[in-house]
C-alpha cells in the first residue's frame, strides 16, 4: 500500500479538479517550442524584435501571486526564465477560471507548463516573459524539495543528502542546476575524444557485452546463463580481446566507448558498472601511444575549460604535455625507498609484511608489486605521470620489453593520485600469449579469482597473425571526475549502483493504536500506555517489537517512559 503525505493527497485532489474542469493534466498533443531560456537571456538585449512570439515550456519553479497578476519562474533544460501572467490576458471574456482557479489554486511547484507570449524587461531590469497563453502539460503529484537561495545565491535547505540525490537523480537534476553541468561536461568529453579519433581515421565499433569467456583484464566477472544455448555467459570486464580480433581482421584503428562490468567492491572511485574507452592502432607502440594520449587529453581539456591547467581539489594540474615518465620499479624506489627490481616472490612478501600490507597465498609476484605500488606510490602522482615498464607477471596481454628482461611495454597514466589510463605495446606472439594464459590458470588454481581465463578463439585469431599494435583504455568516469573537480565516482554517474531502497511497512492495527496514544501524550509511562490500549500481553509485545522496526517512526525507551520520534 502506498503511503501518501498530506501534500501528495492534496495534489491528487488538484489533479481530479483539473479533470472536472475539462483540463487534461497530461495532454497528448505536442506543444510547439521555438526558444529556450538560455537563448532569451543571451540574445534578447541585442535582438528584441525576435522575441515577440515566444513559445516555451518547462517546470513551474516559483510564483508570487498578487491578485489579478502574478510573477513566476519556469525552468527548461537550459535554465530559468521569469514570467508575468495577468488574469485578463489569459482569460478572454467573463470566464476567469484559468487564472483564478487553475493557476492560483490547482497548479503547484514542479508542474510542467507551456507558455506563449512576448519578452520584455521589468522595471527592475529582469528579462521576463509576458504570458498570453498558458497550457497545463503535466501535473506533478509529488512535491519537489524546496531549495532556498538568498540574494547572494547561497543555498539553504538544499537537496544535499547523497543517498537521496543518487537514488532520485531526476529530482537532483531538477533542483540542483550545477549537477546538470557535470553531465553536460561528461558528454562533451566523449564528443571531443570521438572527434579526435575520427579526425585520425580510426573507426568506432561495437563488440559483445555478453561473452562466453571473460577476458581482457584481471577482474571478477558477473555471470549469467543463456537458456536457449544452455551455456554460461559473462558480462564483459573489458572489450580488449574483441577489438584486437578486428585488428587481425584488417582494420588499422578501432575504438569503442562502452560499459564494462566488474563484480568487485565499491568505493569513491569504483562502481561495478563503468564506462571505458578502448582504442587499438596497428603499426604503433606504447611510446607512440604516450604522445597520442598527451595530445588528446590536452585538446579535451582545452575544449572543456578553454585552457589546459585546471584546479582539482587543492591542486593546480597542467594537462599540456609532455608528461613525466617514470618506470614502475623506479617509482617504488623513489617514493618507498625500496628496490624491488631483483626480488623474488618470497622477498616481496617480506617487504609487504615489513610495511604493513596484507597479502594472501593467491597473490603472485605481479600482485605483490602492485600492492606495494598502490600503497606507497599512487597518492604521490598528482601531475599527469606515465608509470612505465611493468613486471611481466602483472600484464598477461602486453609485449615483452624490447631491452629489459622480465618487463613488458606498458604504461598507466596517473593524475591526482588515481589511474585513468592503461596502455600496452600489444602482445601479438600467439605462443607467448598461450604461455601467459597458462600462467594465469595457475594463479586461478591458487585462489586468484581475478586471474584471466584461457580464450582459445582469441589465440586462434593471433595465430592468423596480428600486426604490431598499441592499445589504450581510459576510464571515462575518472576522467570526468578530474574535468569536473569531483572526488566521488557517484557524482559523475547518472544512476550509480546502490543498495535496495528500504520500503516503509504499514503498521498493524495494534501498532497504530499505540502510536496514536503516543502522539497525543509522550513521553508516557509504559504500564499506563498498555492499560490504555487494552491489548493482551501477547499483542502488546508484538506491537512494541514491530514498532521499533518500522521506519514510520522511531520509538525510544528511557527507563519506564516511552517517547516517539517521527523519522
């Protein structure tokens, strides 16, 4: 049963009254729009003659009723516009119902309106719409939270609870205009990256999300079952292996913006569903890829901010290249004072124990090095930095280093202490690749649930021959966090994953009886309350136990007294 507040009940009555007046609160007809609020504010002063026949639509966000005339604000996708409505302008003849009843009494904040009229400037200099026609487009039966702003623009009583904001993003976007700007920026980042790739002649493609073998990264997958084929399938953890199949097939450059899914922990920088861009270009290596990344990110930053240096947290970060380059081993030596380059697995375990890093038996040499790096180095990498030349155990899909035995040609791009990009000179030797997969299977046998699976079809593709190739993956969510100065990934995802919403549970008749008495008089003596209810001992115990679990109210016991605190 849906529990409705007093305001929700009142809005439902208003909806019914509109229908009784012959006004459909949800009309099917299209409403013509020929302008936006942003366009009006930007151009009206220079093109006043162009705004005599305005038709605009949006939410009613405020109003000041003053007898036969009123002011209000309408909000469309681009911003807010003040409007002025006069009774005799929208109500021809003797019938003034549209203004006196509909506008003044039956409409509320959050309702969608269609307005026609002309633009003028008030005596206080406010650009406004003089309304000549008003149409109800959608009646909101749940009230929006009222966000109050003072004369200086400071917000009071804002819709700021992260739990509510992420769960009800539609409300967040409506009442917190700055949130919408974050997602507009996110879209512009992707558009600019796509333009850069297209200008170089690389092809945007799509690869499977449901995969028979989860590969391309070290991560735990989500698994499902296909009933018709009677086989297990996995949501992709990466699209790397399919994109490289396309390089085998003859494309010189392919890229994909896509959703990835990893059945792992959640925190300020991780969400189980995230967006990644991966690109693979034939006849290139990771040195070329570093230069490409510098150029692309510099162009993205310039396009978004009009400059290449931006503020992120307490740091001023410069995105114009060249970026610092530091090998994995040298970075650990520099920031941790430890030379791990010659250590075996036992030595690395000893180091982890000495510096307080928890390890387990499933971790091989690569993961141990990665743990040390993550603990001692990452947070220091504020300005864009390429960490290069990783141990071979850490990267099963990268080509062996051309001059340094035991390493692979790989880099990760770190900014503000977080990794946002990962790239290789791709391994194209099918024999070497099979051996690397076999090493991963051994790690899986030791209990590493993030080890890569054997992908026989990918190996078969390599056996047909893949040209020298460099590949890159960039986390779009983390890049957006940087470009919008946000510290949590949830702020740059429209709908981040969350625990199920707790549902209100309707009270039993016995619980309602207790609550009604408590609301009239509290705190109240328990024995006196029980006597007033007339409940048996068993029903009393059940009612009290149930009340303390309900989200409808919080009942607190203090000695022999009982107090109710509505939530």
